[in-house]
C-alpha cells in the first residue's frame, strides 16, 4: 500500500487540510489582513515563510499520522514533545478547541441572523446540531464533507481576489506609503514573526486532526502529497487575497468583513453567495474542532462518546449565547507561543530520528 496513490484521495486530504485552517477568520479576510496585509509588501516574505513551514510541518505530522496513528496508545503531542510537555498539550488543546467551537457557533448565529433573518438562537442551534451530526457520522465522512468545502472556499476566494486585483491594479503602486498612513491591527508582529506565528497557532490546534487525516490515507505518499498540495493551494489563495486587500487597503482596513465588501462590490448576487461560503468556513472549523474534542472520550467506548458529544454540543450551544470575547482574548495570544514550542519539538524530533 506504500506506493499506491489515488489522485482523488490526495485532493480530498488537501481539501480537508485547507478547510481546517481556513475557517471563518480566513473567509472574512480578517486573518489575512492582520497576519499578512498589515506588513505591506513585506507580507510577500511572510507568505513564503508560511508556505515553507506549512509544507514541512504538514508533511511531517501527516506522515507520522500514517506511520503511527493506528496505534491505540499513540499520542501526537507526546510523540513530538515528550511525556511532560505532551501531557500539557493533550489537556490544554481540547479546551482551546472547545472555545473555538463556541465562537464558531456564535458566529453562525450572527451570520444567519444578519443575512437571512433567522433568529440568533436558531442559527446557533443549527450549527450545534451540524457539528454533532458530523461527529456521529465519523471521521471518514467528515473528511469527505470538509474535503469538498475547502476547494469551494478556495475557488470563491480566487475568483473574488483576481477580479479585485484586476480592477484595482493601480492600487498596488504606492502600497508602502498607504500602509504607513493606516492603522491595521497586527496579530503576528513583524513580517517574519507573522509568517511563523500564523503557521504555529494553526498547527498546535490542528495537530490531532492532521494526524488522524494522515492515518486515514491508504498510503504514506497520499498523506504527504495531500499536505504538500494543501499547503501550496492555501498559500496561493492567501497570496491572491492579500494582493486584493493591499490594492484597496485605504478603503477596507476598518471593515470587519472586507471579503464581503469585495463580493458585494462585484455583484449583489456574489455577496449573497459569500454568506453561504462564510457559513461553510465556520462549519469547516467547528466540525473538526468538535470532533477532536469528542474523540478524546471515544477510545473503546463509542456509545458513551456519543452521549458525551450530545452533552458537549448542548454546552457549546449555551456557550455560544454568551460574550466570550474576554476569555478568547486571554487564551488565544498564548496559542502562537505554544505553537512555536511545538514547532521546535517537531524539528528536534526529526533531527533525532535521522541521527538515530
């Protein structure tokens, strides 16, 4: 099975890889703007750094998932970080992921209310039910679904991004001067730090899912190629959207959802389609996060894990009704730091493997 490669499987894994990382923050344009666009033309360097790190870490983690993910006692955090640090990650990351699920449920409620007039509670309930169903249906079905969502968001983003760049190509001529005169929140510091932290905070929360993704491959090459293609497509989309944001940065730097502004400026119909894409982005983050949390309880007790999943979905629904901004503001900044520690652990682990 080592040499067998199904192109469809590779694309499915690449799509799932992208979908997990993209999420609603990406779909709204806020992540790209704060991590990359805020650094002006230096953002091109940030994107290159992220591409290299995503490719290296993605192939390493998914390859290890294929090699060892089937073992009952295998823990990706312990495998890469050792027992002491690994145990800390095992307990902290599920909490972080559950907070992310709560935020996504809240975001779904707000989106459905704003664009379709749904009651906020109904919107939150719908997303809670969807993530619960995705867990009950199993990992393979979840991968199939978000493996399709990833390419949909990619295609939509590329279409919108290229149209905006084409219409505003002159806006890229004096970027450095404009960036100096606008105030854009920075999530990652300077352009080097941004490129590193963007990858690190995504990997620390996605390690368990990416490991399981690699384990579901039929060959090691499928897992590796899925990570490579996923990383490349992800960063191509970020590059295009980043250039689009830079071309109109003086108009959109204060907007909460700049991509919606782009879509509406092209066509009102495209704006409506964007709201669906945004919901897909929310689901593509919430579903694998919820699966990773519930999977902690699944080993050897599938029936109990489903009961726990129902309880957790209810708690997440109730949590989505509360203002969690302060909690998020205190928890999330540490995620990037933990991601960098994880990256160092993975790098050291790979060096030791080659030496031994």
